[in-house]
C-alpha cells in the first residue's frame, strides 16, 4: 500500500506559501498622488516633503499588514484608476457629492484653509465691485460678466461654492481647463505674463510655495477668499469602492479616532503655512474646536 504521508506533508507545506501570496496580493494598497505642492511634492528638492507626503508616510507605517506602492499621476488619472482598481487610494482628497458616489471616504483626518481666486494685484480696482464688505469675492457674479478668463485644473475640486460657480461658467467658454502636470505653477506664470488667463483658483499656501520655489514676485499676486467658502475644509483619505477599499478605510478610521493621525496631519500642513497664515489657521481651528496640538 502506498503511503500518503509524503503527499500530505507536501500539501501542508505548500498551503502557507500559497495563502501568504494571496494575502499579500489582497493586502496591497496603490497610493496615487498628484503634484500638488506643498501638500504633495513630486519633483524638485522638496520631493516627498509635502504636508500630505508626510502624513502619508505616517499612515503607511500604521498599516504594516499592507504592502504599499506610490504612483504620481494627475487628478483625472487618479480618479480613473480609483474607479477601475479595487485597491487604489489617495491620502488627501476633498469629498464632493459626485466623488462620494464613486469612491469610499474616511472620516476627516485634517482641516485645511479653503481655495480662493488668485489674480494680479493690479486688477484690484476692476474687481472692487465684486467684493462684499468683508473683502470676499462674489465669484459667480464675476464669472457672469464673461470678462475674466479663469483657468482650472481638469478634474480638480476647489470646494462646493467654487466648483458650482466654475461649472456655471464652463458652458459660457470663460473657464479654461488645463492638464499640466504641476496643476498650478504654469497657471501662475500665464497670469503673470498675461497669456490668455486672468485668474486661477487655488490655495493661499500654493501661492506662497510657488512664489518661493519659482522665484515669482509674490506682491504681484492677489489671493481673494470666495464668499460662502471661508470655513476650513475637511480632508479625507479616499479609496476604491470595493471590499478591499472598505477594509482599508475601516482601519484608517480607527487611526483617525485614536487621534494621532489627525495630529500628525495638522502639524504637517501647518508647517507649510507662512507665519501670519499659520496664526490665522490656529484661530480658525480654535473657533471650530480643532485646537493645534
């Protein structure tokens, strides 16, 4: 009679290897990030030192059961990858109603200052009729005049109020979509050189970073807060809408509730703000109960 012991031994020895390989495949996360300094910095001497880069590293360290891969891409590609992969994530996404239908979002892990409109300081007199008594821009009224050409990165969200105003202006041909890899600095240069663009939505910290990084004259630019969108914006981790995505988001939510991840994220973000803006950020966080650690 043939002994079955060698065969059984072979099967038992092979099972852990096969299961381990399957577990590794199921436990991988592909982190997509765009060149969005100073939140995420893909190129140059500050590569990997952006605020979201820093909390992304911390986040990966807190998820040791997963293998992690980092891929740089523009916003449109990131969203397409997250639609078609089951394990794609981004660690600095703004949640919108449209995106929430497509992706899974974590609880808020940080709060950042909202976008505004950036133009040349020399346009102050021209824009004065569109400012309220708090110095906030009535963006929809400005777009309705069809006199300002605004460039906006395709696929990027600037917050509910700005997104709606830009959407309304898109059909009028006064919104200029562009897909350059840096998403921001090339737009500033076009504004500065008056190359068919009058303004650009973005964050104050983007303007400060770009002015420093590319030696642009900061006093030539003007950052305008937009009426109806001055509250701090919650930032989330977003993942593919899949069983693996649900598992990843569930573990991230546990880290957020424990408190350390939000602390790391807020301090990483604050570190990139100019001193006066950082103090204003502290006041905003205090007013909303989100004290700096």
